[in-house]
C-alpha cells in the first residue's frame, strides 16, 4: 500500500555515539499478515539507551525507529487478518521477524530463533505514531488496563522469564537481584510474587532507584550484600539474578550464591570476564542465561498487570512526548528515573 503521509519518529541513524534524532518518516504500509497500530505509549528500554550511546553489542539495521515496548489501538488490518478488528486495544511482542519454519519457532521458542529481528533495531519500532506489526505479535488487553502501564508488558515479560521461566524460586527463598534498573526491579517484584525474600543491590549512584525497589517490599542495599545473603544460615542466597550485566556482577553473584544455588543472568555486558569461574564449580552452582519471552509469558503478565498483582506504577518516572525523547532518555540514563515512557507528539 502506498502512503504519502509522514510522521515524526525517534530515529537511530548510525553506529556513531549520539546518533538519535527526531525525523519525519513515511507512515508505514502493511502486508497481508500485519496490522497498523496507532501507538498510545512506548517505554524507553535500556537497549534504546545503549543504541543511543553506541555501547550496544547487537547488529542494528540503520536507520531505524527506536522503541519495542509499546501498546496501542489497531487502525488498519491486513487482507488476511480476521481475528482482530479496528479499535482493538493491544500490546505487541518484540519478535517482528522470525523464521516460522525454524525448529525453534516450530517448538514455540521463536524468541530464540537466530533469524529473529526485533522492533527498534531490526525493523522500525514504536517511537512514532503508527507502527506496522505482524498480527501474530499481538495480545489483547482489557479496557481497564491503561496503556501507560500496558506498554511495560515487555520488560515485565523479560523479568518473568528470568525469574519464573529460567530460575526455580520457592517461597521462603532468599533472592538477590544485582542492578536496580527496570529489569532488576521487575525481577525483584516477580520474585516477591513467588514468595521469596528479595534484596536489590546497587551502587551509591543508584540511591534514587533503590528507593523504588523498597516500594516493592524489597531490601535495598548499596554495595556489599553478603551479610543479607548469609543472614539465615550463613551459606548465601538461593538465587542471584544478575540484571546488571557488567562482568564484575557475575563475580559478585558467585560470592553471594550459596552452594547448590542458582545464578540467572539477564543483564548484558560486552566485556570479557577477568576472574576465575572456579567458585561456580566448587559451589556446584547453576548458571543460566535468560533471553526475551514468548506468547505464554505475555498472557500471564497481562493477567498480572490487569489484576494489579504486578504494579508497574512505581517504576514509571514520567511520560514525555516523543519530541522530548532526549530528556526522557537522559533522566533514565542518569538513574533519575527507573523507566521513562513516551507518547506520540
Ligand atoms: Zn526492552
């Protein structure tokens, strides 16, 4: 379909540091399996910041419209779409392109398909007014769930997969979350839902964000968490969630985890390790990576959000029009807010 209408978008246009600006782009056309979504809200992800500061470790298809945490209203349907209608309120998964014939996709693990390309780096994302979305990515949300909250379904799903899918947490477990960013705090909130005692650990500069962690009834620790981790029987925490990513965090995790415990790594960091993994062997620790999410997790998380069992309001630091993306990015980058949310201008 040919369109000549344009829209403002937050565009990441090269691999140079700071290569993000508002550009006038064409409103996307859609294919027969797509819908056109009018974006209501879009969350700023740490990965959007990484592409802006050019310290990301994934390939970006420049120029690309940023934004993969979004929800909105369907305004146009592809010819083959019969299960959705104009006006449906939806959120979208992030796997914009997958190879549906790959063994991983066929077994429901399309999030791990090597051909997967996500919104905001592989294809144009949602920091604009209209975004093209394959219908298979969509999930309906109930009318009472606001888009300000619903747009954060995606980071909640990342956290859910790390804590529920890729860790085994039992009521009464002690869980340490390293890194008080949005994913870290959401991991902590979900570990609380699993019945764990949870501490969120950060640095001195994280004071503001750690206050938010306390709103989820988590202990907030600056620096050394070993006394909290060892408080019950002196052996360490059952589960460490590494939502910080830097190599040093894994070293800390190995110190804090109890023998036979688990470390789940959800944070990214491009630097090599500079320490021995022998404690992993000696303590018989399970080290598990966690990436992305899939359909079932999305349905669970939407239910938790809709029933207010998981409240994302404390992490939302403000809502900015996309034209003020820079202020929204900077506030998050400097840790003044945990999560910035944008809306079309
Ligand atoms: Zn994200």
